[in-house]
C-alpha cells in the first residue's frame, strides 16, 4: 500500500507554490497525497523563516505535530522550507523527533526520501540536519498538485534575490536570483488556463527583477505581453515588485494590456531618506513619491498596494511622522505593515539605535489606524457603483450567498466582496452593485451572473 503523506504550508504564496511542487513530486513518486492531515501517516511542514513571528509559528506547528507523533497518531514528520535552510543542524538539535529536514535542493527527491525513511530502505544522510547543498527552481515540467482554488493560481517566475536589503535574509536562505525562461512560464500558464484557471498571480522575491540575472535587463514586459495572449485567462496580476523597477515602460505595458490587472504592488518599506539608505533600498522618498504618481497617471483606475516596516533601528519619532504624513497624502488602496524584527545574519541586526518593542508596537497601531480610516472612506465612496467581481465561492454566513474580489484585490491579502444573490460560479466574472462598506471589505448584490466581463 502506498505511503500516505500530507503537507501543512506556512508563510507566503511563494511557499505555497513550493508546497504544491513538493506534493507533485510526492505523487509522481508513488506516494498517496492526503487532502486531510488526519488521514496522513507522514506530514511535511513547509516552513517560513523570514521574520521572528514566522519562525515562532513554524516552531509551534512542528511542536504540535511532534506531540502527535509521540502519541502514535503520526508515523513520521519531515520539515522543509526556509527554516532548515536557515537553521540547519541547530534545528535538528531543537527537534530531535523530526525524521528529516528537506533542503530546497531536495524537493524533486521527496518521494525517495520518504520511502527511504518509512519504506524499509536505508536512512538518508540528511535526516539529522546534514542538508544537501544546491538550489532548485521548478519549471513547466515539474509536477504540481495545486492547493489554491481551481480558478486562480500562483506562478513563480524566479527564485532567490539579489537586492541585498539590509533587514532581509532571503538571499542567504533562497540564494541568488535565478529566473525561469519566459517560454517555460508561458507554457505553465497555458497549461493552467487549459485546466480552467482564470486568474494568474505572478510571484517571486522580486518579480520586477525577472530576467536581470541573464543580461541585465528585465524581461517582464515581454512576458506580460505573451501571457496576455493566452486564451481563457481573464486576470494576470503582478505581485512583489521592487519600487525602483516600476519603470514607465512597465507601467505603460500594464495599461496597454486589458487582461493584466491595473494593480501595482509597490513595497516601499519607508519614506525617510536616511532609513531607506540604511535599508539599502536604492531609492529616496522623493523617488518613491514620483513612482507612485507615475503609476496613477499612466494606469487608469490603478490599485496600489504597499508595505512598510516600522521601528527600524534608529527610526526617530520625526521620521515615523514623515511616514504617516506620506500615507495620509498617498491614500493607498492597500497597505500592510510589519514591526521590524532584528534577524541574525542581517546587516540591520548589527545597527545601533534599536527602537524599544513597546514603541514599535505603538507605531504599528498608529499607522494601521490611519490606513483603516483611509480604506473605510474609499470603500464608502464605492457604494452605489457597479463593479466586476471574480467569484471565489460561497460566503461563510452573514446573510450573503457568494464572495469574490475586484481586479484591485489580490487573493488572500486584500479585500473581499460579499455578494447577495445566486447565479454565478467560482471563476465567473460577475457584475455586482455595491450596497455597503465594511472595515476592509464590500457588500453588494449580483446584477448579472456568469461570464459578465469575461475576457
């Protein structure tokens, strides 16, 4: 009988794609993949280690599953992803009940590893933290068992990063920038569209750097144009782009392609010139403001998402107020914020002038309270308008039948439109009249159902 495996995927969408590929190789190698963890005898935890909170979540998850193993409810436990790549042998010492730590370079070998551990074969060397070196970059030939809804998918265009932001561990965990071939991305997207996917979200550590590792110039615009020709796709969204690379040419390409979402993911991290230099972000606050103006000028009706870090070493009250003033004027449609976390091995962790934890938390609360008011005002202005919504599925109560998103809402991170009325299915583009505004979401009623607005 085939060995039963399941996975729990932590962290961002990039990790989700890795989890899907791990499961794809597991199934190709003859293992039985279980949708419910309770049915699995072997559980793989795909971890994130980007910030301290992510590591804490991973440790809690590993500890909970280790307890199940000790109680006899699990036969085996494998830990994959960023934490083994970052912590190595130290993690093996911390969790002696983990059977294997799967390095990034071993993803294609997951089925062989599982059979060696639990099928009577010789125990592989990496079991106690001797991680196999090397990097892995999936492509259109890699098996993949998708965990996202059938009508939407993430496509990773590159792995690793070369930006060297002073607070970030990604280059040391994921390695240097390695871009996929454009033709491989297009072939994967065609296959997804043929399987019924309507929305593709392009992701990477920095999507705007796509192709710069083989010639110096980004190949993103050509990729977007090729993807926009694929029959069946309605929305193509670009996520995780470095603000310095949102050039006018890229913005004009987005504006010219109806299937490419009018959506700019613009992680600024700060606007103080001194803080930006310390972060090694390669731009000034004035340049950031200019890129924001360009996006809104070039792309009609664009939605802009950004992220900020508060409490970076040396951040003064004046510099934080500069950030608040910028947000108050910029009025971002979507904004995420993080409390600075000093990560061992980064340049920022060695910087003087640490901001007390209580001050960091208070600044986060002030920033998010400001943004909450901005979003509420923007949502209230939407009442009475009719918008195109991609239906995601049934609503979870609240008197609504369906839920979905506008073109300006990326899956999992942005707002939701809760819909009264039936007649549309997941993946349909439907016309919805907005009837109410919530804190971050909208309420509306279905005007026309399946297929409206479809490409």
